[in-house]
């Protein structure tokens, strides 16, 4: 009996030792990431625009915006918003870190591009990175002066007669993306994902309208409008409606997004969808923004934000 007790005690001791040496369960990176993102700005607050008029007003009284133009150097030299600095896409994070004192002295950071789309994409990444006072200038340099109009040649009605006006039920809940950054905290994983998307660039995460409308079944197409507008004037056949402000959270329908398909998000102008696709890409989805939005497909039937020359302010600009 004594030997039995000793043997039992020894076995229990071994179990304690083995248990204490056992490694903790590996973290699920997506869980850490989404907790950090949703505790921050989240999807509901990801968009942040400023008009050309707003930028001009801020520059007239006193410069209160740190303006970054992400266009090519030669285009910047041909004309840019007064007081803007030209920063290459891949240098945005580094530039803001290296010029922290100047940036923090301003009320906000304004990102300017050609049409407002790549600026919106970059702004989403920067806001997720902690620069929550970052804004994109709506319609880009097109809105500043007609000399830089990249919009007028990209509006079309070619798809107006092919719109679908019935509802498509969104997918059932599946799994979240699997991430493998090798980082452990939500903040570290977030910054690793942001850098990875910056490295890919905007073009890799954008898609032309005709590519999608020629073969919509190749994509999980998302119409990012109010439901009433999704039904009238209609949407790309097969597209699913995800309502702005109430979609893509862990408590709504984020889990209905596929992890094995390319997601294409479209809005009115391609600017809001750029914000949204950047957000989804950071989370690990393969998401693309449809360039120029519905303006590129059925401009005259737009329920809102139809581009027109009235959006062009023809303000003075600087050259160098």
C-alpha cells in the first residue's frame, strides 16, 4: 500500500512538471488584430474626407493642414496645392515619423492624389496606423483645378441597361482570414499588416469596372450603398449589399466575407470603396476597390455623388 501511494504521488508530480512546461496555446493573430482595430477607429469611422474648398480655407487664414501630395514627382512639379509636400507612396509612414514635430503642429494631415482614390486608400491605412486626423482630399487634384482633371474621361454609362434590381442574399458565416505575421500583440500585427499593404501599393488593390462587369461571377462583388439605392437604380448582377456604417464588424456580418475569393467593393466614386478595401486588406481579405465606382458604369443614373465639372474649383496652384 505504501509503495502504491509513493507511485501515485510520483505520477502526480510528473503531471505537474509536464503541465508547467507545456507551452501556452498559440495566439490567433486575427483575433488580436480585430480586437485592436475595433477598439480604435473601426470600420464605422474609417472614412475622412476634406473638400478642395476646405483645404483652401485652411491655407488662406494660416496653414493648419499638413498637406502631402502622393502623385509622381513630375506631376507634382507641374502643379500642386500651395504648401504641399511631395512624398512617394512607399515613404509615407517614414515621412510622418521623421517629420513628427511639423505634423503634430498642424490640425490635420491631408493626402492628395490624382482622383482622390489612392489618397483615400492611403488615408485609411494611416488612420489605422494611429494618424486619426488624416483626411483625403475629395476628387484629388481634379477638384483643385481643371488642368489636372483625371475624372471627366473616366465617367461612362456603358453598363446602365444591365443593372439588376433584385436582392442577393449575402453569404453564410464562414471563417476569418488566417494571419501569420509572427507578431504577438494586436498593435504589432496591425502595423505589420499596414506595412504589407503599403508595400503592395494601390494599383495591386484596385480593379477596372469593365474587368468586373465582363465577368462578375469571378468576384464576390459588394455594393456599398444604402439598400434602397442598391435596389433602385440597381447594381452589378450578383452583387451583395453591405450597408455603410453597419457592416464589416465582428458583431454584424464581417464573417460572411469569403476568404477564398477576391472581394470587389464599389461605391459612388471609388473613394469610399478605397477606404473600405484598404480596411479589409489589413484584416487579411483579398479585397479590391472598383476604380471610379458607379460613375464609371452608369453615371447618368447615379443616386448620389455623380461627378460633374462643378466639383472642379479652379484654384491657383504652385509649380516647381
